[in-house]
């Protein structure tokens, strides 16, 4: 007999679905995004009139300090030096952006 997953098998003993809570999914995605700022290189293109100039990508040196991961106020990135995101800055971006989103949507 082949084992197949049905809707009944996905429910726990109380009959509730065992799906990850949407807030937990959002936090997980944010943690992955913060982690990627430590792994991926930073860089920029030159621009002319808001258009990217092809072939002008240059890497920016990045400080990969794990102490910055929990820093309340990480240093701001510049053209000369980039810094990865901290957990605090990622979580504080949500309430900081919400008034801007409300104005944009209305």
C-alpha cells in the first residue's frame, strides 16, 4: 500500500491544521534575508538619469562582524564600506515603513 498524505493526516490530534503561523513565516523570511546580507557581496552600478549603465558594477567592501548582528544601531553603509543588516534594524523596519505604506496605498 503506497503512503499518501491526505488532509486528514495533516491534522493534529485536536483536528487542527498543522500549518506554520503566518507571522512565524514572515519572521523566518526576515531572518533568512538578514542572514543573506552577511553572505552576499555588496555592490553598485553607476547610473545616468536613473538608468543603470551596463558593465559598471563594482563591489563594495563589507564588514562581516557577527557583533553587528545584535547591534541596536548598526553603522550606516556608504559608497566606501557596506555593513550587513542587524536583527534590530530588520525588526524596526516594519513599524517604520507602515505609515509610508498606508500613504502609498490610500
